[in-house]
C-alpha cells in the first residue's frame, strides 16, 4: 500500500488533472490513481519493496472504503489528541458546526479537528460586541479539495464560511425557488461585511492520519508509526514538507480526528491530491 502511494505521489507531483466529483469518480478507476508497477520503470524488484517496511499491518483494501463528500474542513487546534467527543469541546468550531447543523445543500461535508498550528500573527482574540457573544477564539481552517486556508474563523462566522467557501448560493437557482423555500436559505454576507481572509496551502498532496488516542488507543499508537514510515520514503524523493517548509508542492502529513459518527466509521489514513480526485484512500 505504501509503495503504491509513493508511486502515485511521485508521478503526479508535477502534473495536474481535472478535479473529479463523487459522481464521476469510482473505484473502477483505481489504476488511474495507483499506477500498476512497471518493472522497466520501477525496477525488477519493486513488487518486493514493501517487504522492507519496518512497520507491519494486516493487508486490507483502503481505496473506496469512505463514502464520498464534497468538502472536508480541517480545524486548526495545534494539538494531536482531543477530548473523547471532539465536537463537545466548549467554544470550539467543532461544537459550533454540530450545534448549527451546518451541511451543504448539494452533498456531504466532513469536519475534522487537526494538529495544524494556530499562527498568532494571523489569528487573534476578537470580541463580537454587536451580537453580545463575548470573546471568541479565532482559528484557521483548511478546506479540501481546494487546498485553501481560511483565517480568523469563529463560531459566529460559520455562516460566512459556509456561504463563501462551502456552499455558495447559486443566483439562477434561487430565482426558480418558491418564496417559502428561499426564506429557509441564509442571506449571503455582503462583501463589505466579510471578516474571513484566505490564502493558498502550498502542498500538492495531503495525508491525514487519525491520532485520536482518547477515543481509540489504536489510532494514538499507529499514527506516529505510520507517519515515521511515510517520512522515511518521502524524504529521499524530496517530497516531504513540514509546516515550516516554505517550498511549494510536496506532501504534507497531518494528524486529525473527524467529528461525530464519522469517528467510528472512518479508516486511519486519508489522502487528498490537488488537481486530482479528493480522498484517494480512506
């Protein structure tokens, strides 16, 4: 599995393909995502290369084991472990997403807490005096598959996040809706009232590892081992990037935990590619 992953990342690091949607991507196209080993290119012993891995896990098919979703929001927390119910952390964006029951109108959305660092230069404590909500802790979110950072996100700004970056309204469709239907749709935030700022995430690929030790000890044990093995293969190829690496492209590795029921359904490895099919494995 690791070998096929590295082959895919290396062969696609400098190419771009059109984004596929859950409707157009299927498990039958696995060979497009994970090229079959070619001895002329990869060497006669490539099929045996996985045998040199120092970490052993039972073989299992990963690709296609996660139901498709159109957006994945990774919330920066600066931590690699969280409360047993991450959506229950008071004042967090995860709690805000759950209480607000935010979901796109055109598909599913995944919310995950991650160990992305909270940059104090981009994020500060803000006071929402207009709504009387007191002091809120702002943070950053990474939105996939667009690989976009959104800064200064708070619970009170989740409607703006949804409207601008997750599920923007389509004017042509809104005109066709009945008055009682349009009343149910949140009014778009006027551009002059925008509070959120964006910036691109420079990586070409992202590998997410579940590290939620307090919910499942297996995740807390396996995530560092898997990460170490991934780094061992990616570094010689010049593809590994940590958070402080300013070079564009390459592969980033993050720890995360999905919110809600997804915590018990999801696998421990999730791979996303810029300009390709999101969630290549899960």
